């Protein structure tokens, strides 16, 4: 896996939505995966640039390992780095 990108973490506690962004991209293409994560890709390069995680505390915290695996695969980072990203949201 590649060196972990800097991932900006922002949490909206009213809506229970976690936003992860690895690049400052204006134009993105969004796709919801089978688990309900909204994956954002750079429109020009098609590289992953962000994830929107709805119902983060209610749904995903109890399924943290599954989320870590998905983030690791999507961003191309280690599970340890994905875990650090999740931890920084608390």
C-alpha cells in the first residue's frame, strides 16, 4: 500500500455524518457503495478523494472493523492508518 494520504476529518454531530477528505478537489463523482458509504472520486483522475459516512456513531461505530477495512481498501492505506483516521473523529 502507498504512504497514507493526509485525510481531513470532519464530523457533524447533529446529522451524525463523518466526512473524510484526502484532497482539495472541486469536481467529484460520487458513488454509494453496497455498504452505504458515499465514495468521492476526482472527476478528472478518478482517484479516491473522500468518503461521506452517514449514521457514523449510530451504525458504523459498532461495525468499526468493517469500516476500517473499507477505508483501507478505498484510500489504499494500511488498516492501521485507517484506524488512526477513525480514532481522530472522536
